[in-house]
C-alpha cells in the first residue's frame, strides 16, 4: 500500500475510514475477494513470508490496527509463526498494535518543521480534535494524533499524514479547515 499522493497547500485527499474489532469478535480478513487479492500478491514474491508486509497492510486497512487474532491469521495464511509476525508488527511504527482513531494523524516535528511552527500545529490539532495529548484517541474515537521524526517533506513544512493522505504546508490556522474536510 502506498502513501497517497501529495496534496499541496493543505488540501486533503480523502482516506477510507477504518472499522474496529476486538479479538473476541474477530472476523477473518483473508476470505473471498481479500483472499484472491492476497493470492495475487503472493505471486509477486519468492516466498509466502516475503509477502508479510503487504498482508499486514491488508489487515490494518480493514481494521485500522493489527490485533493478536489478526497476527495469528496472517501467520497461518503465510505459513510462518505468530511470534515472527508480532516481531515485525512491533518493529515497524506504521502498524498499530492497538485501536487508533478513525483518522490517524502524524505530525512531523523534526527540526526543520519545528523552526516553521510544527509545535503550534501539534497544539492546534490536539485542541481541535479533542485528543488532549499526543498518542491519545479522542473521546468520540475519530482522531489520534502523534508526532513523527520526519515525513520527508522539509520543503513543505509542516507536513502531516492523515491515514494514508499526505497534507503539506499545514499551519495552525489551516487545521480546523483540514479537520472539517474529514467529516
């Protein structure tokens, strides 16, 4: 799965909302059309294990996070151990080990972005989303805001990612408009 196309001037490219689940109510991911999609992905790799990252993206795209039950399913489908899957999920920061808001917002706070006002963007996001603190999910379940080291867009400070949509040149003043576009 790619990170969506770049949007200039703070315009948002819509990203699909995620559904939620817990392990007790877990519905397998790799059935029907998703199994066909995974089988097509498997043809592009030398082994099933090599398709682990795309399989995890499929899970996260469906549920918004990767639960223990999902890790077990991925392990079974790819003929690898659940421990190996968990090691990969916990290593990469792009996979969520717990539910996050429907709109997962990452704010670049590396030095170039901080010089251009990233901390003010973070404060505006926390205020307008109701998250209160970085890493917490808003009471309505809509938003989770985190800071990240770099989104690779130093020339367009402050960049943010909302789910898989990239938004450039965000200012504290543009935050409320960007969030309204998500509703």
